[in-house]
C-alpha cells in the first residue's frame, strides 16, 4: 500500500508514521506556514495539513481535512476563479505552480498568502503537494512602497522646483519636468541627452562643479549652493542647489540627489541693493562707502609690496554756477560727463569714486614717480576742463586737484583723504583750475582751520564774539552811521582777525549764525544810541555771498530786527561784486525783497573786482562804497584821483549815495570833499569803537 493511499483514508495511521516520526514531524509542524497534500479536485480537499494551518487560517488540521469545501472554501471568494485558472495553467506546464491570493480566516480576517507546490499522478489521480505561507505583512510593505513610490513620482513629476539625480562624472541620471523647464529644455529626456557634462555646459564660473564635488566629499551634502548657470538658449540665471549623497546599504556611492531653485530675481534684487549701497546712482562710480573699503585694501597692499599710491581729491570749480543757471538736470548731465572723462583717463587697477556733490576721489596704485603722476593728473585736469555741451550751450568747467601720497603724507585711509582734501582747498585758494600736492605747511593751516572752526562754534554758543563800530561822517563832519565789524578775542588764541575767521565761517557753514549774532548785538547797541538822538544814525552790516544761497534771508533778517526793535529803514546791507557773478535772477529777487522790506543796499569795495557799470543800473543799489585801495594815494596820483572823481560823478548822476572808505589823511578827505563825495569813513577820521566809546563820541 502506497503512502498516498494510506493518507487518503482517515482511519489509517498518519502517513508520517511511516518515516522517522520525531525528526520529520518537528520539521514540518514547526514551519511558519502550512504544508499540505491534497487532491486536485474543484474543492481541493486536503489529505494532510501541518499544524501551521491553525495559525495561518484559524482552522485546525482535522477541520480542514474533514471539510467537503476543502481548501477552496478558505480562499477568498473573489480570488477562487483566478486561483483555479492559474493552477490549471501551471499544471498544464511543468506541473509546478506558484500562486498568490487571499484567504478568509475562521475569524473573518483577510490575509494574503503565497502558495508553491508540485502536482504528481498517483493511482490515476492528480495529487497536489505544497506549502502555503502568510505574506500579508510583505504585501502591506509592498503596497506602502508602491504608494510611496507613486507619491514620490507625483511629487517628482509635478514639483515646482527642479529635482535631479546625477553621477560623479557630471551627467544627469534623472531629472523632473521642472528642472527641464528651468534650464530651457522641452523635456527631462532632452535635458539628460544634451546636458552631458555639467561642469563645462552648465556652470558659468569655472571650477564651480569642483566646489560642488569638494563639499560632497567632505560634508556629504551641499546647502544653498548658489551658482550662475547657462540655460539652453545661452541666457544666464542664478540657481540654489540643495543636494546629498545617496549610497547603497553597504556604503557604496550610487548618485547625488537634490533640488534646484531659480533665485535670479532674489539675486538681481541683492545686486541692486549692493549697487545702491556701494555705487553712486547718478554716475555708476563707487560711492563713499566703497571708496573707503577699496582705499583700505590698497593701503594694505601697498604696505605689503612697499609701493606708493596717490589719493587725489577733485572738485569742480564752477559747478554750482552751471547747476543754478541751467538747472539740476544739466548739472547731473555734467557730472556724468566728467565721471566718464575721469574714468576713461585711468587704468583698470585704479579707482575713481564720487564722494558726493561735485567731488570725486582717485586712488592711483603702484606709482613710479611724482613727475609721472603730475603728468597724468595734468592730463586729467585738462580733459575735465574741456567744454561741455549742455542744453545746446557750450559750458566751460574746470577742476581743482589735491594730492596726497602714501606713505609720505599718511599711513591710513582717513589721513590720506584728509590731506588730499586739504591740498584741494589749497589748489582752489591758488586760483582754481589748479593742481596742488600736500605739504606740511598745508597740514598746519588745516589744523588751524579745524581749531578755528571748533572754537568758533563754542564762541557762538557762549556769545564770544563782539562788535566794533566804524563811524561814517557826512561832509559837515557829523556822524551819520556806523559799520558793524565782527571782533573775536579768544582767551588762549588772543585777538583773531576777521580775515582769519570769516573765510572759515563761510567754508564750514557758520557764516549765517555769525552774521545774525553780530547783527543782533549791533542792532541793540545802535538802538540804545539812537534813544537820545533826534536824527538816528544808520547801521551797516556786511552780508556774505553765502547767505544768498538761502531762500529765506529777508525773513531771517526781519526776525532779528523785530526782536531788537530796530527799524529796517535805518539798516544798510553791504554786498560785494562777487555776489553778482552768481545766479543773477535769484540774486535780484532776493535784493528786491530786502529793498521792499525797507533796508538800503550798498555795493562794498567798488573798484576791486570787475566793477561792471551794468551792476549799477541792473541791481537795486542805494549806495556805492569806493574801496580803500582807490582812495589811498589820490593826493599824489592824478590818474587815480581822476578815476575816483569819475566814480563819484557817475554814482551821483545815477542817484546813488557815494561813500569813500579808508580815509587816512586830511589831504585825502579834502580831495574827496571837493569831488562832492557824500560820506567818509577811515582810521584818519575815527578808529573802530566799542559801544561805550561810540556813545561818548556821539555825545561829544
């Protein structure tokens, strides 16, 4: 009797009893799954099942072997037809089969199983022997992986940022549509096919791929790796890459994987911010901040190389005149033209920057000699001074240049800039359109100017200025007015003359508060003197041309006189011819405002400048003051006497009051009286007086 015949009869001994029971039973019954032997019939009734069937299906071996529904009754009803078809197909082949399907356990659970086995004929019947194991957890994992891959694929395909996988040799292994669009390709396949060498074809900057590989080798990743790259059409964009190394389970390198973002807009915005922070918006030249940084670097490099460099301060001489008369648009155009001329005159290793307004600074490196430097700067000066066509007008502009040399004139950028500035002011003082090198004497003058400015500010805060009064006499010898003269007696510096502190006040912007302080003192003093007089004396005050740069001069003067209770009709405002060289329409308007307010206007120092007779007609002047240089020597110089006489006659014929300054001798006074000059002042008549002495003189 064969073993199969015995197994098919439940009253016979278990077939395993024919073998070595202890070893074989342990082997079969401890398998994680169900070993079986059964008939190839529609129900697949079992002849033998191992005890693993209980854990697998919830049915015991006895129940399964006794069931007429057989194993097919355990299989999920939706899978039975498919299982039967697949089994039949396998049996028509080599007799071996491997199936995967679902079962419903005795407790109603659905499990995925994998069945493998073989069919053989026995006594004219087909017998199936095989093994069934639970693969539910594996199927769950497979489904999860499939879902994850599907999600990843969806993200990969539809992501807005580029995603890639690349090799060490610089080829793209995979790319998503977003990356293809980013680089200008129609599809990922086209990108992978055409972009075969990332290092040479993608990055604009040489060595960028090597930097990427170095970071990957040392850190295993790159974060915000910014680069400029080429698109397919040759245009450049900026990208940011985040990537990491992907390795196998045993640590073998597989590929680089990462993402790419287009940051061109942000990069361009950053570049704009950098331009605004470091470059002049009008001329495109480096601004003050970048100038300091470059000069600091150049000084450090010159110190290491023991070479020389020059810092050159350039200031346009008559820019304000052009700007005021032709307008700011013309002034801006002039600055751009000058910037182009200067930039075109220097080497690439040098720097030209716009410091502000009409001031430019040059940094000239690796100088061979001062003679060569002087030649270069003279060429720049001449080129800058060429006529400029502005608003269909040919305009002349000149420049004053000041030079400081490293290391002779300074060892740091601040000192070099200050000394170049000092030298530039010396060039202007020498007549403008000039070039001046820094010297120790200029440094002393600069220190003195700085000291005067500092002490002047303190003096203005502490009422440290006083006023002296220079009397004016009429032809009868009566005092008819006084000229207020600013005086400054310093505790440490002693008596500081107006010739020293007035120019400093004009340069540093203190002339307005100084003028108002002197005017306030003088108005109060003369008002006190006039209290006891039936005929009040007038007060003359000098006005700097700088004051007319302001738009509210008349209102400021009126405010001071109102505080002091001084009538404007007793005030004479003295101006110089240099004022009339500026924006004439603007000046005439301001002078007319002063005239309408009630003050009288006097031209001071007439005869020392252009002395244009047109001034006397065009400007609303009341008084002409003949300069002391014409008065001196009239008693002995007949030609000079004729000039003064002509001025007096002209002034009287124009209805102007004529005042002679600098009268020193009785002979000068006699000649001026004979010329019918109206008023006189000078040391020969009276020295400048303080308020007490003036009141005494008036009383006498």
